[in-house]
C-alpha cells in the first residue's frame, strides 16, 4: 500500500462559532472525575451506530474526552451529561432517536449522526428545534451550514481532498479516470468536485460507475467486467468500507489489481486501513490513498496508548480496531 499523506489538508476545525483544534487534544489521564460541586447539567445527545467501527471508536473517544475535560476543569459549575442512542445503521431510526432526545430529554445539542444520509434528515430536526447537530463523521459536501445553520461539521468535507487526488493523477500524467462510488449522499457528494478538478487538469471522466451499498456480488462482478472492456485503467473509488471491501476482493479475483491498472481511494477508506480485515488489505496492495495529516506528538502517542487499552478492554471482539481520524474528531467535538 502506497499511502500519500497530504500536508495541504489541515486538521483544524474552524466551524461557525466553534473552533475545535487538535491542539486541544490528549490532556490528562484516562480516569478523570466530573466537575466537583456541579449543579447545572448540560444535556447532550449522542446518535451513532453501536455496531460499526466508526461508531464504537467514536463512543470510546467521546467518553475519554469527557473525563479528560473535567479532570482539567474541575472548577466548572456545569456538567456535560451524555445520552447515547443507537442509530442501528438506519436513516429512519437515527431520526427517531434524535426526536426522542429533543422531545423527551430536551438535549441542548446532539453529537452525530454517523453517516451523511442520516445527517441529511437529522439536521432538519435540529434547525426546527434550534439545537446544534454536530457530526464528526458526516463528510458529504452536500451538507451545508449555510442552508442549515444548526448543522456543525466537526470534520473535513470530502471536497477538501479532491486537489490532492488530482495532484496524484496529474503527476502520473493520466488523461482519463473512471469514478466508482456508492449511490448514497456520501457517495454522490464528492462527484461534482472531482469532475471539476479533473477538468482543470485536462483529465477526462469517460464513465461513472455507481453501485448500491446493498449490491449483490454478481452485480459488482458485472460492473467490474464492464469496466474491463473500457480503455481507461485509472479508477478513483469513493465508498464506505462495507461495499468497498467486497469490490476490491472481486477486483483481485478477476485480475484488475494486476500491472496496468491504477487505483486511488479517498480518505474515508484510507482512514480505516489499520482496522481492515487482512484479506481486504492483501487485496488492495498497490492502491494509492489520501488522508488528513495529523502531526505526531507526545500527547498523541500517550492518547493512543490510553485509547488502545480502554477500547480493547471494552470491545474484546474488535481486535483489529485502530484509532483513526474520526476518533480524534470525536474527541475534539466533546472538548
């Protein structure tokens, strides 16, 4: 795996009235205490998928941030009280959980949801209730604080990486590239930005391959065989892990990972490389990827050690899980 870490992508998060900076990260010990003499609760909802890697990592980092914050701010007279809800990987259920939090708990903010499709519905609820919806993992450029002022993106937009991807294509002199993406808000959101940046470097996009996240293996194979009949041998993949893993396993089987083909993955996949199944990792050897650049520091090293101990103690079945950028953004969101 050849991975390109593009320093031009900043990891600071200037968002409306909030500024979440990675410089705030990794302070204190793992076991902290809530503010002493706290009398005023500040209720915050958390809506994530409890059975997905991003959701589980996010929950662990959110918990650590809460402890770390009050360990260094014991004088606070307010206490952040988290109310967690499982979205169950469903747009409808995520919105239902948000309604429950808004009406029955009367939360003053909601962290989440996990996906751009879920956020697309939930942010309307936040606008109506005038309660901020703060997501560290909904990255589609179609989600905008301009149109929905109570939506706060505590992450980078997917559009922030397109120039880095174009630089890879331009450096190799490739004049054509096929886009492969999933038919969701997440998948569709980056497409116009990629087309525009490729146009600027005179690289054509002769074909766009769109797959449903629930596509069968036969459907994936049929699409790959179709791509093999085309002259273009450069592919840019923008998908969530569940569909991308099956795609690359099939590509490997039919020889599309052999010499003569070039594959680029966006940061949504690059950020999860260390947590991928080994069979998937073996199938994508030689793929190029981009991801945000996070400078290493002693505080970050210490945080990773504490996080690894906490996460694997609480989630022993997720042995392959590794801290990623979504976890850091989740930590910043709470801080």
